[in-house]
C-alpha cells in the first residue's frame, strides 16, 4: 500500500571536524532530518548541494584550508537558494561582521552551546 508520506527535510553539514559533524548529524536526525552528507571543505559542499538539494545547510566558519566557510555559505545561498545556519567556534565580533556582510540574516550558533539553540534556530530558518 503506497501512501504519500511527507518527505523528511534534508540537511547538509559542512564541517571539517568529523566527530563534531557526526554528533551534529545525530542531533539533526533526532529533530527529524535526513542527512544528505557531511562535507569537509567548500568544494565538497558545492558538489553535495548541487547533487542532493538539501533543505538547510549547517556550516562551520573554519574549514579545511582556512576560514572559507563564510564564502561557501554565501555561494550556497546565492546559487542554490538554501537557508544557512552557522555553527562555529568563531563568534568574535570581526567574524560575526563578516558573516553579516556576506550571508545576511544567517543565524550563528556557538559550537559550545549549539545543542541549547539548534532546534529553535533550525525551525526559525525553515519557517522564513
């Protein structure tokens, strides 16, 4: 018997700290998301986003090769029109300002307390 069940929302995680990314993936699955993939760098993120069409992308600022997460997020939003949430250890004023300039309105969650804010932030981003 075929039933049209609503598809689970899909998330792409862009973070080069693999153990953290796995933990984040488990947390997102607990929130009802399917995991498209985990990308460790900008190029992998682009390829995965184009192939898997996620509903939301969680991005770290510091990826393999430097702080290219902001540029990756800007491209993903502009080209793929995907909502972005930053989950990063870099929450200093300079980095937050760079995020605001390149990816306006993207929420930023500190890695140290992300579990406290993840469900609420993801729900807000998906609703807008």
